C-alpha cells in the first residue's frame, strides 16, 4: 500500500481575528458548530445558515481547548490555562468547575459510557471524571511525566487516551482500573484519538508521522504518512466510509485513512493556516479549526482521489 494525494474543493472562512486561535470544534446533529478560541478565551457558535454568536469567558486567558457534547445536552470543554472544566448551555450561559489537583492542565474531554465526562490532566498525570452536577474524581496514572492528551470512549465501554510523553495508549474502566499499551515506534508522541466504526481506537503519532490503530485486545498497527514531518494532530471517525479524517498541522493538509490503511491528503488553500481540531457533520461535510483565525470546509461531493 502506497499512500497518495488527492484534490478537493476546500473553502476557508474567517470567523475570528488571527489572535483568536480557533482550536477545536464539535457539531450538533443539525450541523451547528461550537468552536473553542484558545487565545481569545471565547466559545463561538456557528449555525448552518451562517449566524455566528461568540461568548466571552472570564478570564480571557483561560485557554478553552477541547469541546464535546455532554450527556445533558450542553457543550463541555476544558480550560487548560486556568485548570477548569467549562460548560456552555445552548443559550450561551456558562459555568465552570475547578479541577481539584492544582495546575492540573485539563486538555482532552469526552462523554463516557456512564453519563459523565472524562478528561485528561496534562500537567498532573491524571485522568479526571466529572458528573453533570460538577462532582469531580481523579485517577492517577502509573507513570509520571506522561502528558495525557486526547481521550475517547471505546466500544468496550472503557475510556481510551493518548500518553504523549510516555509513548503509549491508555485505557481506564469506569471503575478506575488503568492499563497502558506501549507503541511499537519509539518517540512517536501520540496526540489525537477517536473511536471508529470498526470498533477499534485510532490515533495520530505527531512525532513519527503515522496513524495508529489499537484493537480493544491491545493489538497495534501503524500506517506511515507520505510526509513523515507533517505532524498529524487531531483525528475523527468518518461514519460514511468507515475510515477516519485527520489534520496535519505542519503540512497544512486534511487527511483521510481507510480501514485498510489507504491514505489520501488534501491541501488547504492556505498552507500556513495551522489546522488543529476537526469534526464531521451528518451529511459528511468535514470542518476544521484553523488556528490562524478561521474554519476550513471540505464537502464530500468535492473530493476527487487520484493514485
């Protein structure tokens, strides 16, 4: 299998100034997008009709990072710089909850199998769990300096996460039992992670330039990108193909990988736009947060593959 490039009609739209830093986004079933603006300390809401609302957080330096829909229908997000978990209702009302461990640095967040939200603490080597009423529990990792990053729920009803500096994928059960799986490639530095429709967990290796897959029994496969210096960052399942979409931060591309490891990459109009988080709407449209101040949109009907 030789990875190859393709072409796509991708449009970019500016939703904020260059200092706002759109970082991650999540889609509602109707296609409404919620976007974190890490530098500006804001949450934006963009409807399919193009209406934009922007909500200022306090303090502006709180660093909103990853956002996801919670079991209560609100959007929940991490505030990495002031060590809080945030919640924003559909009407824009926000609340936040301080992580018990000082300077924990929450980053990744996902809705778990138990109607709670699970998150990573980058600075304190912990996995956290928060209920919708704000009750927080923390589970220490069996390693130090691991830099837990992204997190997702698996088909086995456990929660899976990347350990960027421990070069491993972690698994935690709802009861708090933790298992670690070391990656075959040394120094791969995994970041983004998602559960795919094949029941496996897919992840990116930012330092190795690879996409990885781990089965629930711990078996790991790795698929190299054409450009090993591309620095893949985020990844999300593509329910229409059974593959995954991912971003390459350094190369300025959106990538797609099939279940058998075939890779296509699509150039963004602005190669220096710094793509980070991404989401897929119900009609298959891919949206990407561009840290330089906007969003990129790749429509399914516009994709043309070439060998």
